[in-house]
C-alpha cells in the first residue's frame, strides 16, 4: 500500500487549502450576520395579530395560545374603553413598564376566563366566541358592555 504524500508546493494541495479557507470565511461571515440581527426583528408584539374576534368556539379552541391572547388583548382594550373609564384612566396613568405588565395581566385573565367557559361540555361549538368574551369581561370587571362584534 502506497501513501501519497503531497509536496508543500503541490498545486492540488493549494487548491484545497484555498477552498477550506473560503468555507471558513463564509461560515464566520454568516455567523456574525446572525449575531448582529436582533432576535425579534420583524416579529409582532404579543398583543398584535389576534384574528379570532368573530369566530366560533370551535375555532377558538383550535387556535394558538398566542392568537387567543392577542384577541383577548384587543377585546380588553375595546371593552375597557367603552365601558370602564375608571380602569382605562388607571392604566393610562401608569408608566410604560407597569402598563405593559398590567395590560398583559388583564388580557391573560380574559383569555383564561373565555377558554375555561368554552371548555365546558354544555357549550355549543358553533356559538360566537365574542359572546363569551363579553360575559367574562362583565364577570371580571363588573360593567355593562356594548357588544364587541365590531372589534378588530
């Protein structure tokens, strides 16, 4: 068995060295670009993109938790603006960080309440989910509501 040893000046060896060096440079450039771009570039905020405002209970149950939370956030803002001026003023008086925490807290409570209500066996799958959102908001905040059907 003969071992083929390449001489240092062999053109084939230089070609492979250059190819490997190009690969390493490309890999490093790609890695640097990945590190430079922010992780959430182009991503929506948690409260954006809700699309379940006038869907059925069945679609609510099948939707992602992020979509349900974003829809509940829309409902919460809409219902609070229409029927609970005291809570709205309290929220707007908060600083940005406190407002975001409170907003997420209230939206999460509303989403959880709606999900629990529609999880019962007596609920018809064809019912409008916004009806349950109104009931939950009234339960949680004790106010009379204008129908939410037009929220979007």
